[in-house]
C-alpha cells in the first residue's frame, strides 16, 4: 500500500527562506528579524536594519505578515529619526 511506511506525524523541516526575508521568531516573543543563514540546526536572524544576530529554532519561525514587516521597518525608521541608531 502506498505510504504505509510513512509516519503521519513526521514533520518536514521548513524550507529555507531567501536571504534577507523578514521572519517572525515565536521562540523569542514574536521578534521580527531578517533571515541571515543557517548555523548548525538553527537559523540566524538579525534585527531589521542591522544589529546583533540571534539563533532561532526553524520550527518556531514563520514568514512575517505584511503588517509585521511594516511595523518592524517603521520602528527602525522612527528610531533612526530620533538618533537612536544610524
């Protein structure tokens, strides 16, 4: 029978996003970051516009919704206009 040896609960690892794609890390309080690459079994993300990278578990990361992307970019621009970041 087709698929009889397939475990129904087996999870496939998520597909790798494009470099620079905005992602939401639910393992770190729904933090939005740019995908930077793979570090062992984890994904490297960094804050929008630069900063210290962090590692995330791939199964806790999802693509950012358009509103989340806008919110992250707006927060970065507001911080820049206040002189908090370059």
